[in-house]
C-alpha cells in the first residue's frame, strides 16, 4: 500500500504506519519524494506572493469603486512592497527618460488585511521599485515575444536582503480560463536598472476552464521532481474554488486539500506508480 505524508507550509509530519506486533522490527519508512525543506521554502515564498496578490486585488477594487475608468491608465507601473508585514501598494507611471515615478494611488495593508489609502509620496525606495518593475517588464516582454506566448501574466516583485530584486511572472489566463506551465523569474540589480539573470520554469502553457462543477484540478509539473513556485502559488490562491488541487510531479503527487480534522488546508504528498 502506498504510503503518503502530509504537510502544511511550515510543519510536516509523517503518518500512515501500519500496526506492528511487539518485538517485530519496524519497517523502514520510504524517503520523501523530494527535498521537504526546499518545498517548505517554496511554500513560504508562494504564500508571501499570494498575500501580495491579494493586496493588489483589494487595492484595484478600491480604485474601481471610486473611478473605474482610471484603472487602465494606472497599469503601466504598479507594485507591492512588503515592509515588515505591511504591504504598500503603488500605482502610477515611471518615465524612463526622466527617471521619475509619478504615483496616482497608494495603499497600505495591515497584517489583519485591512486596506488604507495613504498619500502617494515618492522616496528613493519607491523610485527604485518603480524602476525595477519597468526594467523587469521590458525584459519579460522580450522573452514572451521570442517564445510567442500569447497570454496575460501577473508580475510580483520583492526586494532581497542584498538590495537586489527578485521578480516573478505567472500566467493569468483570460475570462474563465486559467493558464499554467511557463513561469518566468528575473533577478534585477539593486538600482533597478539592469536584469542580471532570468530563468524559465516549465515547458509549455496549458489551459483549463474554471467551472463551478469541477471539484478537482490537476497541474502538470512532471518536468520537475518538486512543485514549482508558480504551481504552489496557484494552489494557494485558488484553493477555495476546488475540493482539491493536485500537482503532478516527476515521481510524485502533491495535493492541496482541506482537512476537516485539522480545520485548515494541508498538503498531501504521495509517490506515483
């Protein structure tokens, strides 16, 4: 019988041992299907990016409630800056010629999720973020043009401990259709002016429809032994839509599902036949 083990972001525990008679030597547990510490780090980052995404959606909803026709003009340069648990969301336009950022809206979200509108003030940190987003989006556009990927992407950016920036692009799909399978990661220098590296994760785009009748969805991650950041991010952001989300890895499966006993979402990992 296949053994599985279950985990939830920061705490992973084995279960499923069969009953053994006294004095019988215990069976040797099979090793995990992949590096669980690495998976834990992926979950932690995906959760942080999901919170960035939620802050962005809440702030755009606030803008649309006030001036719905203004949103298109703000999409040139927007970003979420996580500062010690508070997420600052900026919308505006960055000018490459003048190296200036003209913000139109700014918000801050508290740890409890409350959203507050704040004065849109530009300091050096905000300017560097705007510059990095502009630099990253230009480089990203060249990549998807060369790959002939015709799908919308959402971008996420975070400042690293060394001052540089990490930027991620996940496919967004369109309408009721979701896309997954090709994620693009960039690293950008501390000034935000130069992309220092990029990585393409996945092999080809796949689509599926968000149907209310669909209870389980499968994400193809067979190109790697461990779930990708983009697929974990998708599972976290869309878990309320399905009973379970199954990620098919090279030699294993990783399923996000709700545990009534634990009253929280958990990961269940198992080996593929």
